[in-house]
């Protein structure tokens, strides 16, 4: 029922996959104009936040920790649950969440 594929069949399939899947990956890198546009957008967002009287606390810093995370981090035996909760709340990676919680612990003492 199914015909056996020959070497050239695999070659053409691989070429098609590379062209369609690999070609779009090249567009995922920032061009210099994209980086400049991103800086302008961030500056505009900063102005909007300032105008509205809002403050953005980066979740990767101790200022970005929630009160629940801070309460857990205040107990040395609960440091790991504090890191887990911070990751759940913010979506940060393990390294960033750990660094933020440890910076909070170091800064409080």
C-alpha cells in the first residue's frame, strides 16, 4: 500500500522542511531598526505609566515580590516555597526567581 521512499525523496522532503521552517527562524532575530523601535516603545510606556501615577516593579528584583512571597521568604525554612510561588505568580525562570528572593532576603537583614 505504501511505496518505499528513496534517497532523493528524503532529500526533497528535508529541503522543503528547511525552507519553510528554517526560513521563518531568520525573522525572529532583531534587526537594528527593531531594537530602536523597541526602545522607543519602552520609553513611551514609561511616560504613560508616569502620567497615570503607576509604578512598574520588575518581578526579577526584590521590589517585584508580592506580599505572600515576602512573608514566605521571611522564614528561612520557607525559601524554596517562596521561590516556587514567585515563579508561579510571575512566570520567571528558576534563576531569576531565586535571585530576586535571595536579594530580598539579603536586603532585609
